[in-house]
């Protein structure tokens, strides 16, 4: 027989065996399904949380870190600060040593709609500079980002999301229309399409980086000119009553601004690291930086790893689920062993008629794989039920717990691979059956 016809023959034998041993087959299918369902539920959550938020771009995006804090409280080996002071962020932005660069912070502003029946409301926003959009690949539906000159002249311009555009203007091209924000008139220059990288890597001070997407983007310089309310972590030291802006002043001894830079080649990455080292040395000589902490330049995935975006309980649950899958496989090994050895006489007859040990081994593995496929189908239903339960939990990433095509394929591959692995020992024992002994016992 050819390979395909032989495989089909083994599948037929497996199906006949299932009919003869329905209870035993059902137990094996359920055991594998329970293990696969638990493993795929936790693995899917882990996969979603640990994924690359910007595939194709992340390797060129970097988050510089330096430490402007005083020596008080310093411990050797401390990491540089996660955020920058406004002074340092604006200096790096002005010197433009990267391909693109952007400073940013979260904000909370009041929007006053000029639409009947729509009352004023507060909107979570992002204060940033123009390179933010090109650097992160933000897609535009209408218009585009504001020009760099608008950052410098603190222009009253805004970019809004398609969701906010629908709410305020009923959809359509709203570029050029006015938007009243914190009692000031802004001109809309762009409307972005649905864009919400998961996690929101550039701002991880919120609910784990998996919160609602921002719908309004304003120039950082404009937000400071209008004294708009900023959100997010702020770490201050010393006296900061330097002017009316207080802790948000450019000279305030506070770290609260996020900064990202795009570097297209390894040579540019090395040059930028050297630039950061030189900058820190200069600031240390000027008396601004006291700690001996060296600056760091994390790429996007290193930054997510440093921030431990995947919660510890998710990691633990994943390990426990795969431990449970291992227990289920051990039970399956025992059931398969019992099933195959009960058919010793049948296997002995086949061996006497000329079937090789390899053929018996292959037949048993095909049967184990078929059990695994059935267990995978049931396990898929259990995984969907488990993910539904995750989506009911009050956690920021709950809505993301869904099987995509990749994880769907992994479910079946894992089920078949696990069952074949479980069938190795029983299949090996089955192919060791001695035909003469079995024929004598007939």
C-alpha cells in the first residue's frame, strides 16, 4: 500500500477500535480535552499579553532612560528612572539625534461639543510631538499629523480618533473644523483610524497598558502653554515652586515625561547610546545629575520585559495549566496502554500474517493521534468557555482574551502532538507482542 492508503487504513482501524471501546475512548478524549482546554485558555491570555504591539516596527523603537534624582535614597545597582524630566525630554527633542523622536504625557481635558443634545465631557488625551504619528505608524482616515512648526509655535491643533469624530461630527471628514477644548478653540488637522496597540507600550502607568485607547492628541507644547491637566506617574524631589506651573515646569525636579526615539540601523543605535552617555556626563558635570547610574536604551520588547507587562499571576496560571495537561497525558498513557495490551491477540494475528513491528507501531500512533484530534475539538470548546470566563473578570486585559487563527492552529497541533507523545510508550509495548505466544493462547 502507498503511504496515503496505509494511513487511511490505520484511521479506519482506529475508528473501529473506538466503536468497540466507547467508554475507554471517551475517557481518553475527555482527559486530553480537559488538559488542552486549560492549557490553551492560559496560553492564549499569555500570548495576547506578551505579543509585539507593533510588529515590523518594534525593533527600531527605543526608550531612553537616565536618572536625574539626587543621591538620597540611592542604592548601587538601581535602574535609571523610567520617565524623564521635562527639561531633559525637551533638550533631547531639540537636539534630534534620532531618525524620529517624540516626548509625551497623558492628559485629561474638557471637550465642549457644539452639537445639540451632546453635553460637555472629559476626554483622556495624549500630549505629544508630531513625530509620534509617523514613528508609531498611526494610520489616518482624514488629514494627517500637525507639522513640526506647530510644535514650536504652540499651535491650537488637534488629531482625533474616528470614534471621537463620529461622536462629535457624525463621521465624515472633519479636518479644518473647530473643537473647543478647555475653553480654547482648536483646529482639527487629522482623524486617525482605529489604532490601539496592545499593550499601550508608550504609557504603562495606567491599568497595565491595556486600558481604553486615547481619542485626542494635542501638541505637548500647547498643553503646557494652556496649563492642561496631565495624568500619569510623577516623581519629584527638592523644591519645585519655581513658577506657576509647579511640578510640571520645565525646571521642576520631577520625572513624568515619556520619551521615544526611532533608530533605523545598529550603527545609529550605538551612536545614540554614546550620545546618551555624553549627555549624562555633561549634566553630571553641571551638577544636575548626582547619581552614577549609567543611562539605558531599551528597545520596545526589552521595555515591555522590564516593565513585566505580563502579570505574575498569568505566568503562574500558565505553568499550572500545563502541569495539569501533563497529568492528563499521564492518565492517557495508562488508558492507551490498557487499550493496546487488551488487543494483544489481535496484534499477534497481524504480526503472524506479516505485519512488521513498524506497521503496528504506526497503527497505534495513528490511533493515539485520532484520539488527540477528537480531544482537541472538545478542548477547543472548553478553551472558548475558559476565555469567556476570563472576559467576565474585572481586569484591563479581559476583552483581549480571544482565540485568533494562530492559537486555533496551536490548539489542534498541541492536542495531536500531546496524544502522539502519550501514545509512544503504549505503541512501543504493543509492537513488542510475540505472535507465537498470542497464537498459542487462542
